[in-house]
C-alpha cells in the first residue's frame, strides 16, 4: 500500500506545500538563498561570479552540491539496493527529512547560512527524487514552473480540445500549483513570525505523511 500512498494526490499536495514553504523559509531567514530551487541558485551564483563576489557565490554553490548528493541518494533508494538492508526505505527517507528539519530549527541565527541551506537542499532533492508521480501523472514538489506548464497543457486539451481526461488532470495540477503557492505564503508568514524555528512546521507536516503510510497499511 505504500506505493499507493506515495503516488496519491493528497500526499503530493502535502509534499508540494512543504516545497513552497521551505523556499520561502530559506529566502527569508538565510539571506535570500534558495534551498529548493537550484535554478535560482545557479543564476544568483553566476551574478556573484560576474561581480567577483566569491563568498556570496559559494553561498549559492553549497546547496547546489547538496542537492546533487540528495538526488544520488534518492536514486540509490529507487534501485532497491537499500531494501536489502532496510525495509520500507521510502518511509525512512521521509522520516530522515523530518529529523533534518527539526535539527535545522534548533540552529541559531548566528550560524553560517550554509548550515541551514545545505541540509534543506538535501531534503528537497531527496523529496523530488523519490516522489514524482500522482498515479500516472508526473509533477515536481519543490518547484512550480513545470507544474504550471502541465496545468496549462491539461487545460488546453481539456477545455479547447474537449478531452474529459485532461479536464481531470487540470484539477490535479491546479491543486498542486495552489498548494505550492499556499505553502510559500504560509512559510513566509511563519518565518517572519518565529524565524529559524519555522523549520519545525514542515517537519511536523512530513510526520503527518508517515501517518498516512501507516493508515493506508491498515486498509
């Protein structure tokens, strides 16, 4: 049943909300650095390099490298190699994400930004690498550009070409895009309110997804 849980719409909506939340969180609390959206970090790093701002460039490089490591770990999980030693690796990976965010929430504002953005970038990569399907539909939980494109394509096929299946897909992608935007708003508000400890909120949300795994197993 775990596979059904991880590819359900409710699961995707929760993860995507976390994705929007974390980008708002790191941007507000860590000097404008994105931990999820590596496109932004590449662009900002390029600008810093062009202006010979080497230290600022490194601040954007660190989460990019952490993201690559996270994707590699996600691939390792998906190959099945970890299952030989660890049962239900998807749940362990989700639990690990929650634990990392709890630790991040305890870090003081005085620590280097990389101490926060690097582990969150790893979490984001692990999330994206492991969870990319809603049934047969692909989506991204940590960014919205691709989802907006899929939403528009589904809307066109559904309401211009009168494809009933595409209309249902429009609703799915609409929910995903809305959850990312809602997560960003929520993350911004909480981050402005409590600062670094706002990382505990997505940790709690990820814990809820573990409960979903358990409840689905009981069906």
